[in-house]
């Protein structure tokens, strides 16, 4: 499982060096192939390819005419690329996503259980400050048994 925030840098060529804590999980559990995508053009989602294939299997069982499936596939394909980690533990973040999400320089690399999120550090800090965790959020978590 991926958890926590391990800040990192995107280099001038658009490569992210996977933080050591996350690389350890990858080395133990996954291959070196990833699907990097986004649904909003702001947050880069870095899926070990095995995890992405699980999502694809679920999608394949849905009707071709399901509008949410089509919307999801359009966005995830628009921003998405299959990449491989190099020998130095780096992955290339797609240029379209680096530009749309301003994902360069110092970034936050957040663990989200089965995938990583890569975000512009300043934008994430602003979002956390402006979008407080509310009583409704706490209630929803309680209803989910968390």
C-alpha cells in the first residue's frame, strides 16, 4: 500500500524520481511499468500497471454505451501514457499533464493505497488551506465505517 506524502522534484526533462518509500513498495510488489493519467488535468495519477489493468478489467465488463465509462476513458486516455521506470527510479510524466497541472519543480507525491498522486506543491497546500475538513466529511466517514 502507498501512504503518506513524500515530496520530490520533477527534473527539466519531466522525469519524477519515485521517492524511496514508494519505490520500496514497487520493488516488492510490482513491475517497472506504469500508467500515468489524470481525470482533471491537475492531479497526475501514477498507477503500477498491474493496478491499472484491474481498473480496465472492470471497465471492460460495462456497456460500451455507459456515458460515465466513456467520460472516464476519454479523460484517462487523453492524459494517459504507459511509461517504464528507468534504472535510476524515474518515470516520465506526460508533457500534456505537466503543462495542464503545472507539475514541475517541487511536487507532492501522495500515496493513495494502490496508486500515487503527483501534484503541484503550492496548489495542494492552497487546496488544503481553503477546503477545510468539515463535519459533513466526518459524518460521511462514520457512515462508511471509518
